C-alpha cells in the first residue's frame, strides 16, 4: 500500500497529522508493506525569509486580528500537538519560505531519507526554533540524518530539484488537494486534515481490502 502525504514543514497540523497517521500504522497488521511518501506543498509560496516577525504577528496580520488573539490560537494548536507527544514552541518559531527545504527533501528522497528529513525539519521548526529557510541550517539538518553536506550545499546554492517540488504541487492539484495535510491511500481514499487516528485506521482498512 502506498500513502502519499502532501504537507509543508511549517504547517502545524501537518506535523500533528503525521503523528496520528503513525499511530494508526502502529496498530495496522499490514504496516510492513506500507510505503509513506511525502509530497511538497507550500502554504505560502510567496512567503519571505528573514521578516523579523513572530509567528503570532504573522497570523495576526494575515487574518486582521490582535496579536494576543493570534497567540491564543497558537496556544490551542500547541495543546493539540501535546496530545500526540509534540512540543510546539511557537514563541521561538522563525517564519520563513520553505521552497529550499522542499528542494532539499527531494534530494533526500534520492537517498531514501525523505521521511527522515521531513521529520527533522518539522522538529527543527516547531520545537527547536531553527530557521529552516537558512541554507547553513538546512545543510546542518541534512548532515544530522546522514546526508552529504557538500551535496546538500551545492543543491541549495542552485535550483536543484525545483522541478520536482513543482511537479508534486501539480499532482496535488490533480488529486484535489486544497489544503494540507492531505493523505491519499493507494490513489483512492483520501483523508484531509489532521483527522483523529480513527479516520486513518478506517482509510487503511478500506485500502487494504480494495
């Protein structure tokens, strides 16, 4: 069985949804035959690097609300994350553009380490307060999971794997992805959003029988 997951490293519900899928897989008898493949999706392709704004300020600006209200909303998301074992530190988060992170993930895919890098990037962003738009940081994170530092730096300095990122996004459009996370089971059964574990369990069961 193949599960395609459209997500963005800076999407808080993508990380939560990832954990809930993993929980469902842990109790799935056929989990050893399941392939999980991440696909690129950018929440905001026009996002800037080094804005100097906090994630609370960015959310407030986007939706025209007071910063304190935005902080309350992020606190609620952090509570959801805690329920699946994730420690979101929104006060430390550095908002950025994720195109380069997605490009690097496609290099990781060629080395069989895309899922490892996706996890590392999400933890870096949400828990450690690292700037995943910064090339030096990305190279360091690539090195953390055993990727070649020099090759990673060379890719980031150019436009390597940009076509692969765009192709994933196009495939997402064709699959009906309007937001993330979006999980597609064997190209037939979809789970949209960070649904409860039961929703993933149900989709796994349907895909297994089809």
